[in-house]
C-alpha cells in the first residue's frame, strides 16, 4: 500500500518540473550546448529539434528503466547507445518523411542527438536506478527543459537576426525597416547563440540565488 | 575644511545622497561627479598608507588627452574628404572644413558617452559600487574607430553590447578580458557588415551624394588593394589624408599621442614597439613571397595604413586587457603585429585585421602571463636549488 505512489504525486511532478527551472539541463548543468548553438538560428528547426529530443529522452529513459534489472553492468553503455541510436533513427526517418525541409535544415544534428549528453546523462543518473514511470517523467522533463531554452534562444535569434517570428516578417510589418532599422547579422552566427545562452544563465541565476555557488 | 565654488556646492548637497537621504538612489552618480572634480578624500585605514597620486582617474584622463590630436585631425579629415569628394576643396576655407567634420563627429561621441555612462551608472547603483572612470577612455575610443556614416542607433547598440557583455558581465572596469572599444567595433563589423566596410561608409556625403567629382572613389587604400589596385600616396597615409575610420587615418597624430603616453608612463612602449616589430617582420616575409599586388605593398606602408597605428598605440596597450608581465608584453605585442598583417593581407574578407588580432591576443594575454610567471618561478627554484 505504502509503496504504491500516486501517478502524479508531488515527487513525480517535481521530476517533470525541476528541469524547467532549478535543474535545467542547459542553463544549470550546461549540457547539450553544441546543438543549442547549431539549430537555434530560427524558431522552426528549434521547435522540431526540441520535440525530437523530448521524444528520444522520454522513450530512452522508459526503455532503459524497463530493462534496468537485466542489463549487465559492464556493457550498460553499449545497451544505452543501441536504444538511443534506434530511437534517433526512428525520429530521423519520421522527420524525413513528414517535414523534409526542416530535416534538411537540421542536417546532421538530428543524428547527433545520439551524442547529446543530456540523454546519456539521464539514463546513467536516473533511469538505471528508478522505475519506468518516474523515469519517463524525468526524460520528458529534461527534454522539455532543453527545448524551452532552445526555443527562447531561437526566438531572440530569429527576431533580431532575421526580423521575423516563425517566418513571419515582423520588422517589415511594423515598418521598422523604413526608419532605418536593420537586422543584426551577428545574431544569425553561432557565437551570438552562446552569448544569448549566457544572458539567460545570468538572468536565471540572479532570479534564483540558490544557484550561485559559494566562493 | 571650508570649500569654495564647486566644492561648496558638493558639500551642501552631500546629505541628500547619503543613506536615508531622498536622493540616495543617485548616490553613485553624485560620487562619480564629485571625484571627477576632486581627489577622493577617502584614506586607507590599515595596510599601506602611501598611495601613488596617479590613480585610475588620472590615467584615464591622460589617455583621453593623448587621443585629442587624433580626434581633432579626424574631425578635419571628415570635412576634408567630404569637400574633396565633391570637388570643392579649393573653394572651402579651413574653418568650414573643420566645422563640417566637427558637427558630424560630435553626435557620435555624445551618443557613445550617453549610452555607455548611463549603463555604467545604472550598474554601479545596482551593485553598490563606485562609478569607475574606465568608460571615459572607451567612450572616446569607440567613435574614433568607426566609419563616419555609422547610424547613431547602431553606435548605441554596439556601446550597450560592449559595456554590458564585454565589461559588466565580467565584473566591470579592470575585469574585462577584451578591450571594450574593440568589442564594440567587432560587434558592428559582424552585425552590420554593410556599414563597416565597402566604399560608401568612410566619407560623409550627406544629400549631395549625387554630385561627387569625376573619378572619385570612397574606398580605403586597403579596400582598394583587395581589388588589386594599389593606389595611394604613402605620405598622404602618414599624415592622414585618406578615407578611413574617424580617428585612425593620421599616423602622425597617433604618434603624437604615443609620445605623450610613453612620456607620462601610461602606455607601454614595449607593446607599441613589439607590435610594430611583429608587423615589420611579417610584412617583410610577405613581401619576399609576394604573388599579388596586395602582398607587394612595401612592409613599412602597412604601418601607416588602416587601423594599425591606432590599434598598436591606443588599443593594444590597454592596461587591463594586455599582458602584464614585461616579457609577456613583448610576446603579446609581437604576435599582434604578426597576426594583424597576416589577417590583413592573406584573408580577403577582413582587410582590417588589426582589430581581430588584438582581440585574439587579448584572449591569450592571461595565458602568456601565466607561462612567463611560471617560467620565472622555475628558474628561481633551480637557482635556489643550485645554491642550496
């Protein structure tokens, strides 16, 4: 009786919620930065990338958690990789079939989800030691935490760099270009993604002081 | 001590800015302006009690004085290039030429100071720091390294970017890794490339753009050299009668500033000299293996062209972002010279390599210092062991 927890108990909800804030994979754990720089020049690819990562982390966590008692410890990394790789290939094929243009834009970065440290990290740190349902929620939460930052960064990069939101040209619509405004070419280059992530971390830490390390 | 004039004014209004006073929110502004006029009365309570009279503020004001010749010549050159392009040079008086330039340069300087100091004051107040004088220099250097046709809002954005990201994020004056003025220029260079290169940005034509003289080109000598036509008078480049960023054209005016900096001990002659050496050596090597007209430009011309002199004298010597150790300064400066000429000549996309070279070496300056210090420690340990 006592060990049967409610599906959406506070503990389980925290698994889902924490990665969005105090234990965000990008801004707090600083994982998955590479793809955050590469696919955030526009919102659409960032959204597709986020959804892909959410699906892969959630399902990989679930599958590994189901298998956790049967995986020999010494080959667990290989097993994890096989699971992630299969999921990534599935996602890649689906993207190619249904959103071919975005898939082309994302190019190798879909395949490189395999190497995204967030996924492997969650498998090692959580799924191997927890039951399927919490693991699934944890994967969902971390994928979403990653996606949240990706989409925020992509929003600002597309707005300031290309003057549009989801391809809709805001700058021309408001008429800013007529009074001399110009899009910022640096926002489209990846260094600016790094700086944008840095600014988000700055804001995050100054709002949540518990994140600041002791000196 | 009873004061007079401005001092009296400050003393009278001080209570309002102290804790509990109604204008406490502007305390850092008050202190900033007070220390602008007077030496701070704060004394040390423990430790060393003797302080050098050259504090940060004096250093900064000396640098500002050192750029005055460059600034004045820059203003004149803006007018000179304008009337030359229109073919009106013979019929315009010197005063008119200068005033034309003055009126075009002044707004850039005002925007730079307003935005930069505004942000500095805001940060000082939020963090409870004193206001640092660091921006006094950055604020005058930024306009000097920009083309005259840069829109003012872009200047404002670049200043905000450099002060917030390159300086305050790292902890304010004295903590920055890169020279803030160069960060502002690099920001504009990559964000709005159309306004930072080409042949239309260096000369202000205003609404008379249609009436330029025959055979006129607004490109800089380096911009022209890229297209294969090496066509400039090297002495024009030395005195500064060429198109270019506001303050960078006159090597002569920059040399005046350099002498001032070296005599007052503010700027490091080691860095200036080693940067020049690096450029000369690289220039000679490139001359020796030249395969195109750009590479054939005599090595010593490079010292007068583009932003080289300005970078070597005012940017590379920034005491915060440069190397600190003596041997480190030689290495740091030499590599700036080498990289500046390599980027300038061998990479067609960046004729202005000096900016990138200095920023790159700023990044490596702490590493250079680290190895110089470690090497020193090792040598002394060895000596101690041998004598031991």
